[in-house]
C-alpha cells in the first residue's frame, strides 16, 4: 500500500476537516457517537456475520502486509536473477547457496533453495505456482471483503439516518429541535459515504493493484529461477524476463554486461 | 453458519436497539404492525410467487443445516484419511470396515464404504462428484433466493412508505398528525433496509462461503478416498491432500509420523 | 407458474389492500386513472416499441402455457420410461406403438413415435434437442421482456409523478390542494413499484425456473427414449435417468421391480 | 424498425400529452427551452465527445435503415432458395443468372452471383460471413451508443434541475416564485427521463432485436447459397434451412412440392 | 482525442454557462471554492490512494498522447504497405531501408527495420504483438481510472452537499440564510455530476474507442509487414489487408494499380 495510499487518505481526511472549518462549523459538530455506533458497528458486525473467522483474520494480515511490505521492483529482480544466472554458469549451482542469505524476498529464496537442492523443475514450478495462486486468492478475498464493506457502510448510514428522522418526526411539538435533529440524522449518511469512498474503496482498489503487481513479479521470479536451473545463458535469461516489462521499463534494466562487470 | 453469523446478527440487532434508546425514543416507537405486514408479508409472498415449492422448502433446510452442522476442518480430515491409508496398507482394505462407524461425516463414510465394497474408482468418483455438485447447486439456489429477498425487502419498504405518505397527504387538514404520519411511513423503509442488510445479505454471503468451504473439504475427501483405494503410500496421500491447504495451514497438520504413532 | 405464483400474487395484492384499509384510507383513494394511464400505458407502449410482433405474441403464449401446463414430475417420467423399456425388451419396440396414445406429453410421444418409426438415434437426438433449445430460448426471451417491463414500470411511475408535481407546483396559489396534489403524484410511483415488484419480477423469476425445470425433464425424456431405442435393460435405464435427480428425490422413484410388477 | 416501434413511440408521446391535459395543465406548461437546451444539447454533445466521427455518422444510417428496410421473412427466403435449388438442379447454375435481377436483397444477390461466377465455397463463405460480422458490429455499436444516450439524458436532466434549484434558492426573497421555480427545475428531470425511456431505450432494444433477426436470416441465406452451389437436392436444402425456424414457423413454409409446382 | 472530444466538451461547458445565464443568474453564483475543494480534491486524492504511482503518471501520458497523436487512417496505411510490397518485389528488401525515414509511425518503422535486418517472422510477430498488448493494457487501465473518477466525483459531491446541509441545519435560527445555504450545498452535487458526465465519462469512452482503433491499425500493419517479408505479391497484400476494413471503407483504398503507377 506504500505511501500514495496513506498520503491520499490523509489528504482526503484533512481536506474534509478543512472544508468543515471553512464552512464555519467546528469539527466537533460533525462528531456524533450515536451515528458512529450504527455506521461503524453495523458495518463491522455485518462483515463478521458474512465471513468466516479465518477470512476476517486474513484481511487484517493482508492489509498490514500491503502497508509495510514493498514489492521488489521488477527491474531489480531481473538484475539479481541475471547475476545468479551468471554465477551459476561460471561456478555451478552450488555457488548460489553461499549467496542465498543475501536474498531478502522469501519467495525467491525458497525457489533458489529448491534449485540448489536439486529438485526437478516440474516440482519447483508446482510449489511456486501454488503459492502464487494462494496469494492471489487471499488478495481477491480481501478486496471482496472491503468492497462488501463499502456497500454496507452507506446502507447502515441510511439506516441510522432513518432512525434519526423517525425519532425527530415524533417530537415535532418542539420545532426548535427540527434543524439540529435533521443535522444529526444526516451525519450518519455522511459517515457511511465517507467510510465507503475515503477508506474502503481506495483500500479495495489498492489491494487489487498490489496483488496484480506482486503476482507479476513472482511469475517473473519463477521463470528466472527455472531458467537458472536449466543453465540458460545470462543473455537468454535477460531476454526471457524482459518480456514481463513494458518497452519503456526495459531501458531501466542494467543488462548482462553491467551484471557481469 | 457457526457462531460468527449468529453473533454478528445478534450484535447488529442489539446495536440498533441501543441506538434507538440512546436517541431518546422507546423501542416500541419503532414497532408498527402496519409497516411490518407490508415489508415482511410482501417479501415472503413475492418469494413464494417467484420460486417453486421444493426450492422454498430446500431453503429452510439449507439454512438450518448451515447453522447446526459444522464443516469438519480440512486439517482433521487429512489426518483421518492418512490414518485410514496407513491402516489399509498395513492390514488391507477390509480393516477399514471395522472402523467405519467411527466416521461421523456421512459423505466420507459413504465413500469409504464404496471402497470396502470394491466398487471401481470411476464409479466412486462419479457418485461422489454428483453429490458435491447437487450440494453446490442447493447452496447457490439458496444464496440466490436470499439475495432476491434482499432486493425485495427494500422494494416493499418503499411501497409501504409510499402508501403511508399518500394516506398522510390526503389528511393534511390535521397538521399535528403530519410528523407522526411521516414517522410511520419512514419506519417501513427502515424495516426494508434492516431486513436486507442485517438479515438477508449476511445470510446470503455466509451461505456462499459455507458452500465453497464444504465442497472444498469434500473434494479433499474424494481425492483421499480414491488414493486409499489405489493403495497409495501414506506419505503420498499426505502430499496430495496438502495441496488443498494454504502454506500457512499445512503446518497445523499432524503428518504421517504422528498418525502412524 | 402453478399455484404458488398465483397464490403469492393474490396474497400480495390482498395484503396491500388490507394495509391500505388498516391505514384508515378507502382503497378508492389509491385509484387514479391518470397515474394508471401513464404507468400501465407507458410500460406497454414501450414494450411494443422495443420488441418485434412475434415476440410480443409469444410472451402471452409462454405465460398462459406456464399457468395451465404443469410440468410432469421427473419421478413419474422415470417410472413411465422404465415401463416402456421393460415393454420394449419383452415384446419389442412395436408394442410401444399400441400404448402410445396413453402418453399425454407431446414431446415424449413425439420421441417414442420416432423410435417406433425406426429413425436413427442421431436424428432423434437432433430433432428433440432442437425443440428443447427453441423452448429454452422462448422462455429466456419471455423472461427478458418481463424484466424489461419491471424496469419500465418504475420509470414511467417516476415520469407520471414528475408530471403531477410540475402541475401541482404551478398552482401553488391554492395551498389546500398541495397535499392531495402530492398524494396523487406519489400514487404513480406506487403503481410503478407495485407493478414491478408484485407482478413483473415474480413472473420473470418463475418463468426462468419453469423453463429450467421443463428443459431438465425433457433432457431426461430424451435420454430415456434413446436408451429404450438402444435396447438398454430397464435397470440400466433407471440408473441413467436417476442421475437427473438429487439423492433425496431418488428415494421417491418406484424402481424397476415395482414397474415390472 | 418497422411499424411497432413507431406506433409504440407515437402512442407513448400521445399518452403523455393526454395525461398532461387530463391533469388540467396546458401542454405548453411542459415546454421549457432552458431545460431542453441542457438535456438535449448536453446529451448530444456528450455523445459527440465520446465517439469517433465515423461511428456517429454510422448511427444515423443504422437507425434510418432499420426504419425503412424490412427484413425479408425467413419463410419467404427459404421458399425462394428452394426455388433456385430446383432451378439449378434442372437447368444448371447458369440458369440462376437470368433470374438474378428478381432478387431484391443485395446480400442474397451477391451470394448467388458468386455462385454463378464459380467462386470456391470457401471464398463465398468468407466474404459473406465477413459482411454478416461487420453488420452485427455496426448494430452492436449503434445499440451501445443509444444506451449511452439513455444514461446521459437523465444525468443532464438532473444537472439542469440542480441548476434550476440553485438559481431558485438564491432568490427566495420572492416566495411567490418558489413553486414555478421548482416546477421549471423538475421539467428538466422529466425531459431526461422521457428521452431515456420513451426514445433511447426502445430504440436501443429494437436495434438489438433487428440486428439479431437480420443476421439470422443472412446466415440462412448463406447456408442456402452454399447448398445450391453444392448441388444439394431441393428436399435436402429445405431440411437444412428449416432448422433455422422454430417448429411453429416451419408449418408456414410452402415446401419443395409447392415450389416445384 | 482528435477534435470531436474537445469540441463536444467545450460545447457542453459553453452550453451549461449559457443555460446559467439564461436562467437569470450570474455564472459567479455557481462558483464555490468550498464545494470545489471537496469535489475536485476528494476525487484526485481518492485516485491517488487507489492507484500506484506509475499508473497515475501513465494516465496523463495516455490522455495527452490521445489528444495530440492522430491515428493513421487504415486506408492510408494499406496504400503505403502496398507501396512497400511493390518496392520489395521489384528491388528487394534492402530497397525499403532507403525509404525507411519517410515512415513517421514508430511502430511501422520498427517492424520494417526488423524485416530489413532479416529477423525471423516469428520474432517480429512476437515483438510487435507484445507492444500492441502493452498499449491495449495502458489504454484499458487509463479508461478504468477515468471511470473510477466518474464514480468518485458524484460521491464526493454528495459528501460536500451533506456537509453543507448539516452546517446549514445547525444554524436554522437565521431563516434568511436557509435558501443560500441549500443553494451552496447543492452546488457540490452539481460539480460532482458535471465532472462525471461532461469530463470523465466522455474521456473514458473516447480512450476506449481510441485504443480499439489504434490496435486495429497496428494489427493491420503487423500483418502487412509480415506479408512484405514473406514476399507476397502486392495484389495478395491488398487482399489480406482489406479484410480489416468494412465493405464501405474498401472503396476508398487506392489499390495496387494506383500504387504501382
């Protein structure tokens, strides 16, 4: 979820606060624990009622991971894999073992270790593809839960607004309270819409993009690892992996010569 | 539907009641048999008019089953199947027969009995897959009916609100009744939205998740039963069945050694 | 469309009338030929403008047929086909001819006649599948037209309400008419929503279910007829046809022994 | 677009005018050049901004063609093709050439001319299928543009209503103008909804049906032309082409005997 | 995005301004920096929070390119490729090299250079198809971002309107401010709807059409380049490439004779 998501959300929250202040009202006039209870509580309880426990736990993990784990850039990945391919051609597969601890990315380390251990290509591909698929599914489930949240929040906002309106309409004998009654009722709709559009929808969108990007990099690593095992020439490894990049990105890869230097 | 669904729904209902009380109104002020008649009656009658009788009966069965029948955990299933595989290798397929009554899950018992009876693998796969498909369809139909309900409830809520508004507007000569008239009219919209978002949608979502989970466990059992029939080594059975689990879950399976102990 | 649809719709209409009476208004206060003209007329004229003449005619036919033609139960169908299979094995295909007039279902009679006439299996399958497909398409088109109607009715309801509001707002000099003017305007929205949710949507849903059910029974008959032609043993015919039933339904079929008795 | 579309639209426009008059208002009270400018202008300008010039031109052509070109009935087409097949069998392919000018339908004439010219079947099929596909795409694009229009019209209607409301609310010092101000504002919403539901949506629906129908007839002609080239017996041509008809329609075809008479 | 998009948008903006003036209000009465901040700021910040940085940068590039880069017409492309095919047949592939700088389109130049360099057809096809796919994806992503913007703008418009209403309702003690308070609140909804329907949706639609058109022309160029490499006769090249055109467009191509002249 890198910085843009956090920055975009913080900017949006700040912008809303600024707009309230510019409108001449104190921010406290938009705080209502009553509306908050129904909108936040209702959305969370509805999600609890809809999903199974392990899925709910997994959502938190997927989001925090997306915030703190930055996907390795494909260009860097390609350069590193070319390096390993060169090493393997010069000094044999076992030479990779010594430099395995340099590899921070668990997925890549796992693939290379299986190569060093001499597992057949079939097996390596199956294990790594399996892992890619599980992660794609975790991301897809997380995205769906956040989208469900973005539908639930406005629904509970409207529910709370209806509750406020009914209560207000029953006490119309006191006309001075009508304005503030309606104001309170509308705050719930505001909360629901805010939650959906400022929090849930961007988070869901980013999770989807993050998942696509990460699985692309992992596919690239998978192909690179298998090419190393097959003993491909570094030039061929570079060629194969560059097809994962757009023409514009390919320029940024320091190719075989740089790696060999 | 385990506990989370019931808990989530109860929390949501309690939360709405709490919010009404916090708003300073008695809960009775949100009870209106008039609105209830149109929203609940209309939704149920519309479902009756839309679906065939056996489908309507099946819905109740699917929901109650989902509440009271907890899906066996895939980890436990794998351990049990490894146990049977070990037994079959050591003492022959017939040794399974004696321990068949231990198996509580009807589906698994049926599969194992067919193995003991010496039916060909083709036949066993066809019968069990047929059953998995029927159940998936039952779940899908149930989910679709609940989703249809979640569309119908707000529609009849709006219908009742319109009826309330028309009646109120015709009697505007008595202005003191306007407030309570509108309040009553809005309660129907509240009912429709409540029914859709607190009851129908979470139930529909859970039914979908429950169906996916159950069919996954059954696919696993199907593969396990066929592996036992084929006389696979327990290690191979474990290997095959673990591909149904995410890497994180695999750790929780007490493997062949534990089962053989 | 059997009874449940009619009952569900009648209950819904009765419920709405009851709710109006309980609300203290005469039912006549919800009758407005003005709103009726725009909502009913507009929806029908829009359907006429959207579809071709033969499609419009076919809609009426499909609906009335669905009301008055009850699909033969698959269990009964299986029993009858087992009976014919037994007869064909004992006394030859020609023995079927004598009992052909007992078969009320046109589709089944046609299939059996082709068997008696000695047409090749290929040909029989092609003719019958063609007929199943045409019927599925007729049902699908009918369903789509009713769904289009369920979108058009609320749209014309809103159109009529807008017309009522504009007219009312232009005559605000007479404030006593505002209430009844708005009431009249809202009745059109009520009509549109009623038409969509009480009539069109359940009818569309039922047509879809009816089509699925009927084509399933016809697939079953098709397979049964071909099995009879192939001279399959009654036990095998029973086995083949029972795969069309859910495990729960299979119990209700009086099998070969009963039929042979 | 034959008569039903024109009749349905004219009836709908007449019905709306009648309803306005019945509501006691002059029709002129629903004319507002202000609202018309925003709704009609905005929708057209938005379509211009969305599509490429050739697409916009093609839309007009597709609609007018659909109005003035009536699709030959499949029954008539089959009879004519059987006639040509009989002729070709009796007097050779060249006999068709003399009667080619009787064929009004360009597509059919083109197909038959290619047969007479002795082009290979492969080539004829490719050329004719290509033409069918281009026409299907033209219809699909036209339908999509009209549907886009049916989304844009209500959007600009709401835009104009908002503009009217803002202007009115700013001049609330004159309370006598509120009613007519709101009436004017609502007329724009009325225009948008009218345009979408009475004009754009039926036109889009009809274009879709028209395209499906025409491409079906052309597929039939394509198969007939190829059967004639292959020298099929008239009876076989009849058999082949009748599979394009529903069982009900087949009765209306005057078969080989009639054609040969 | 050629002229129509710019013209359509400018006309729409002008039309809205005209309509405001015709409504008797100064245009300045529709300017509100408060509403602008929430709608424009919120939409942009939400997009930043949803997409990754390179995607956001790419959006600007795709739009500006679409504005300033006009797709070569397929007819012109075909004529040029026929010219090169004639040249290659007469004077050999190397003769193309000399006239390579005449080719302005980068994609075509690249393809022809690979032919001159003697790369195998397989390789050329792979490289060029890869480029077509990357561009299609860039267009699709850009379109999706603009559509997301067209959903976000009205959502933030409603959010700002709710904020305005709440603030206004809290200060109902001053009744003279109600009208202008509501007017200000509604301006935000107006902004959101304007942004979505006048800017985002047409831009998204055009980007989609532009992408489809450009990739079609590039597919045509790809086939033409490979036909030249294969040494096809100019007549055959013309035949092959004309299948990319509709029958109506084919007339406009100056064929082999013209090119050979």
